[in-house]
C-alpha cells in the first residue's frame, strides 16, 4: 500500500482502497469522501457520475451478460438521467477470490463469479479524483453486492462524517481500544487487560 505524509486540507478528497480476507477468500472496496465532511459542488457532480455508472453496471450484472451488455445498459441509463459519463463505459472490473486481484473473468458472466467493479474519474490538474468500488457475487437472477454495508450515497457519506465529533467525546469516556479500567475484586484491584490494537488499513489520499 502506498502511504502519504501529506496533510489533508478542507477541500481534500480522501480515497481509501482496502481489502480484507476471511478463510483465505478476499474482497476489495473503495470509498471516497471529503475531508471537510461536505462535498463541494464540483466534487458532488463528479461523485454522482461515478456512482451512477457503478449502479448501472450492477443493474446489468446477471448470468449470461457480456461486457457489451453492461456498456449498453450504462449508456442507456446515463442518457436517460441526462448525465455525461465523461468517458466511463462500464464493464466487469477484476476478479476477486483467493487474491484481491484474481484470475480474469472471461467474456460472459456465470453464477458464482465474484469480482470488483470500480468506476473512477481522476483530475490530476485539480488534485482530486473519485473512485467507488464494490465486490459483487453473480447469483441465479442477477448479483448481490457483498460490500453493500459500507455507505456510498452522498447523503449517507456526509451524515456519517457529520458524526465524527462524537468520536472524541466517546474516547474521553473510554472508547473501544482503550485499556479496561481497574475494577475492585474480592482481593483488590483486578488486573488491566488491554484490548488488541487495530492493525487495519490506513487511509490513502490520491489525486
């Protein structure tokens, strides 16, 4: 993972791409959010385009679908919504399995396939970009978004960020990760048992 020491500014968009594995199976997910807690008008516009392309791709995923089927559906949806996809065509993304980037999917979707879809728009000259990525499973009739529990709608993201001020208050009372307070037992204070530190992925800022 690429690390950065650059300090976030209010206008910064933070892009976090991370994976996890359970019982030797992987997943892949990306979310983008504003450091200020609120998307600017331009950021909101770009984010909406990326999100609508991703959602249109997911709608098209089902057994038998080809990349052309997905691209045609994305084009139709974006046209119906009056949105310029800005070059995003849609597609299958990359396979996910024993590795975060697993074997190629091939040209036709089949039930049981698992892969990540990750549309994105980048503007290096403006030092910001947006990528939204989810891991999906192809089912008998369509697909299931395995990472649907992580907010990605603009209103959901801003609402989640609005609650960041509560974290400091919670920590002052003793937040998860802090040592357990000493408790009086029958023969004196009970020993402290620190909870294991969180060693998960770190946020990554990208242009």
